[in-house]
C-alpha cells in the first residue's frame, strides 16, 4: 500500500489489526499501552511518534520501506586517470 497521507497510515494500521482479528484492546495489551491510545492512533495518525509507529508495524507484521520517490537512473561517467 502506498502511503500518501497520515490517514493512509491509520487505514493500514487498522486493516492490519483487523486482519489479525485483534480488538484495539488486544493490540494495546500486546504493546503495553491503553486501548484509548490505539484508538487515537487510528483516528489521529499524525499523533503517532516514530518509535510507536515502528512498534505498531512490527507487532502488525507491516514494513516501512523508505526510498526515493521517483526512480532516477544513476548516471555514470568514464574518468581517465
């Protein structure tokens, strides 16, 4: 799934949680946080810290793939020494 907005993050997290058939409370218990925190992350994803996002992704078997937005061909030049 391509993520373009914070709401896309929320959808990906919610979908992954539901695919595991976990409630917000079950996910919260596994992460050592409160259910209200999971609800907040799913409703206001712009409030998720980088650390918590990594923990959520690990728990939900999601990966974060960071790379260039566009495929830019690498340009090589021959150099005489």
